[in-house]
C-alpha cells in the first residue's frame, strides 16, 4: 500500500513538473522545474530497484547538464515576451500531438501489454544484489552491437559538429592559434618618439 501511494505521489509530481517546464514564462523557472522532474524520475527508478540509473540521472543530468543549462540561460539576454508570442497560436496543435502521443503510449505500453496479467511481479533481490553488474553484463553481451553502433553514431556526430564549426567561409576572419602564441610584444606595440613642442604657451591665446 505504501509503495502504491509513493508511486502515485512521485508520478503526480513528475507530471506536474514536466507540465510546468513547458508552460512557465521564465526560462530559469522552467529549468528548475526540469530539475524537479529529474528528481521525481530518479525516485521512481529507486522504487524499481534501479539505484544505479537513479544516481546516474541525478549526478549527470541534475549535477552537470542542468547546471550548464542554467548558466547558459542566465547569461543569455532572452526576450521572454517575444519567445511567448506564438504559445497560444500553437497550443491547439500541441494539444492534439500530446493526445496522439498519449494514446500511442497507452496502446504500446499499457496494461494490456505490460500489466501483471502479462508478466509476473519482479522478484525482490537481496541487499547485496548489484544491478550495476547486471546492467553491464546485459549491455556488453546481449546488446553489444546496438551499444557499439550507438557509440559510432555519437562519434560521427561529434566529428560532424567539429567540422561544421571549423569550416572556413570566404569573407570571414578566423583565429590562428599558432600566430597568437608566437606573437611578441614588439609585434603588438610600436613606440613612437616625438620631439617636444617648445612653443607651447600653456593654452593662452594671447
């Protein structure tokens, strides 16, 4: 009974926080509600005995990615009024898409396919059970090829992003790190010696 109540509490908070992420006017508030969403999702994973995934979610997304998002949002000069101009206009389309996605999720992962009638309740494990070890075994045995393919795709994406960033366009200026490092003081500053003006009378017009 306690587990069911806890699940509905965390799931309700998760849905509330996720809704506030897309409806808040201030991007900083949206980012903070996204942090709340991650924490509630981690709590649900803890209830599923997936402690490693829960801790990874908090450390990676809340501790690193969301801090980066907050820094970027706070440093950028975002025009909130202009950003919210099309919210009401696209709201009906967004609502229709959300309903379609909800129906599809219910049809795919609903009680008819993933209920307790289809699968038995998971076996409770002892305190010394390591789901990290089990996750590693499955990841590097059963799903080895999909894991390697995903890693290769991410590597190609990184190389493509670097190539697009470093490409040279005509008419634009680029940094040359080698020249910058090899620059000397004499190349940047030129000392000019001028003769003093002996006829200066202190600003008097007389």
